[in-house]
C-alpha cells in the first residue's frame, strides 16, 4: 500500500516515527517550511527522520499548490494520512488516493469541530474527549469516522498533559487502522449531525492575556490551557511580559484586582475579582526564572497589568 504523509507539528512527528519504526513505508512526506515556525508553536523538524528512512521530503508553504498536487498524482498513493495539519485540503487532493484521505481531530466528533481543540477542551471544562480519525472531505471535520478513542480530562490536566495523552492514543490508533486498511477492512461511520454542539474558533497568542478582573478559577484554566506546547498565558509587570506556565488558585479569598499579595521562593500570589491565584512557574524574555529572581519583597502591594 502506497502512503503519503502530511504533517507539521510534534504530534505529526510522533505518529510518523511510530509508523516508520513499525516497518511501514511512506512514499512522500509533506511538512511545513521554516516560515511556519512563527505560526505554529508546536512546529516540528522532520529532516533527521526523513533522511534516516530515505523518504522523499517536501516542505511546503501551501499544500494545495499545483506542484504539490502533481507530486501526489505522480506517486499514485492508495492512502493519504493527514496528522496535525491546519490547512484545508482542496478537492483536487482529496480525490487522488484510492482509499481516501484520513485526518485526525482531538475531539469527540461530531460534538465539537474547529480550531484549537486542546485549549478549548480545558477552557470549556470537558471531563471527557476523544481522538477521532475520519475521512476528510470538503467540509470541516464532518467526514465519516474511521475510529475514535475516548480519554478522560481532569482539573489537573494542562495543554502539555493532554497533548501527551492524545499522542499516546494516536500511536496505537494509527498502527491498528493502517493494518485494517491494508487488509481491506474499511470501517466508515457517518457523523450524526444532530449531535453537533459547537464550532471552536481559532485562538491566537493574544488570547493568552490574563484579565485579573476575572475569577481565579478561570485564570487558572487559561494558564493550563495555553501552556506548552502553546505560547502560554501572560501578564505585564514593571514593563516586562511575564509568561505563566503553572499556577494554583483559591476562590474563597478576597483581594484587590491584580494586587500582588505575597512573594515566596516558589510563588507570587495575586488578587483577582474573585479569589487569588499563585503563579508558580514563569518565564521572562524567553528564559524560565525562579519567582524570587524576578519578584522582590518591595513588589508586594503593587498592581499587575
């Protein structure tokens, strides 16, 4: 079976690595070119992997460019795997492979469709979600489902832990489903549109700005939702942008909004409209710092902005 792989982020890399380590051949690999590093915070490099397994590797700005379409047509693939790719594939690509185009989406389709599913899953306080493999069509996330595996989300999960859960599940799913497709055991289940609940919009780094006028629980959710591999939640103090990677909160305490209440070696406590939040892991100017390397005792009583 001839397979073409399309992917550009860390999830894509891990799925591809699993495929190759299990002796499955990839004819052509399409990834993002270096210009996309500034756009995708979980951008991945594939050079070493493609060279190790001697795969034809094409870096693209737009997968739908005619030259890329021609490469695919010349390959005459049986299957296209699109794992971790945000550009919408046009019909001229979708109709090329004999067995179709399989995409992945880390939500329980058809309930939630759209962008930034990992951050939104945390912000929306989902208790359970799923990784879905589906047949890509011209619509957005609405093709027939090939496979779906559920996972739990706890109030301790952050973007990094969810990313890892999804990647681990994806590695098992991809091997199982390639094997089934090779044997001609193709399973397609139409999405029940009546179960659709919400379309999630794209998120940008600016969406990570903390509003200290919110409640502590929501700010903590934002910090967990936007952490690694994403750009992080942030605030400003003393003309510096502070990225916050870890926090804890107390919704019962009361204080002035944005006021620094206490500074210890391992946290700085800040007041919110409802409750207080402890910032426990930060970085400034791209460098991770201990709390007491940036905040000083004389900052107690000052206001974050």
